[in-house]
C-alpha cells in the first residue's frame, strides 16, 4: 500500500495513495487538482548513511568503512516531489545521489536487525543533495531543501534487493540494486537505533550507488526505485 501526504487549501491531509488520488478519512483528494504532494512524513531528523556501496567507495577513493558511516540532515532539508531544488549561491558544485529511505513508525531504541521490519512504516526515495565544495558534511549536506523526499511511502516492500536508477536531464546516471549495499537496510536501522532514539516519522537513508554527480540549473533529476516509484525534482539557480 502507498501512503501519501497532500497540501490542500485547508491544510495537510494524509491517506492511501492510488493512481493520483489520496484517500483520507474525510474524503478523496486528487493530486494536482486539490493540492500538491508533501514529503511523506514529518521527521525530527534524517539519518543518512554514506559510503555504503563498494563501487561508490572505490569511485570516490574513500576508505571502506568497518561500520555504517552516517551524518544527519535536519527537517529544514526536506523538499517534496516535483518541488524545485535550489542551486544555492554558496556553491559551484551541487550534486545528486539517489537513495532508498526507511520511515520509522514508532518511538524506539535498541532494535535488533530481525525486528526492524516491525518498526518501519514504509520505504520512500531520497535525493541526498550535496554542495560538494563546502567544508565538512554539515555545510555540504544539511542546508535548506537539500533532502528531496517522496513521492510517497510504500508499506509492502522488501528493501534488500530493489533495482534502482537515476536519470538526470534524460541521461541514465545511476543503476544498481540494494543487494550491493555494504551494510543492509535492517543492519543500518539497528545500528543507528543503538545510538539514537527514533521518533515516528524519522528517516533513515541507506546511501547512494556509484556515480553521484554534478547538477546544473535546469536539470531534472528522476530517481526510481522499483516497487516504490519515481522522485522527480528540477534544479533552479538561486545564484542569478
């Protein structure tokens, strides 16, 4: 089942998504007519794992991590499906990275890998936008609207062998499968839960396959994970 959030003139609504319609408790809403999609959750934090594909580690000449390597994006980084990605004035090297993300369903801590499926609400897609020429991960990755997320949640998905691809300006840039992760989704969620108390709606992103790359103003980024759908955003230059 797909779950979505929609911004209407009366405020946000949420419910089951099917073929362009959100079925909420108080009725049905057509996407694009009655409102636009919002990020599919309201996290207190987005926990993001890097260096989680061997090919990416080799391509970027990183050291292979012995345990999940992570950073945090704040809620201000959220951006919805089809909303423009700003190309900030402070960078000349904006990059994309297509990632699978889990959304936590309940307050929890110290979750064992075999129990992770019980505390995950569903899976969605994140674009880990990065200002590559900035100093330190927080400056690079935690700015406003640097975390496009959506378009909805898929509640019925085994995240361990999902095909994905990323197209930028109509060109295929990434293609992989989640089975190539160094640390699998259940292992990552468990690892982070031993360091942080998760709250409902929190996001855990599992890292990008090889070929994260540069963006230019006007580029449309389409990230597809089979079984979920496609997250689509277009870059708009704030430097003009």
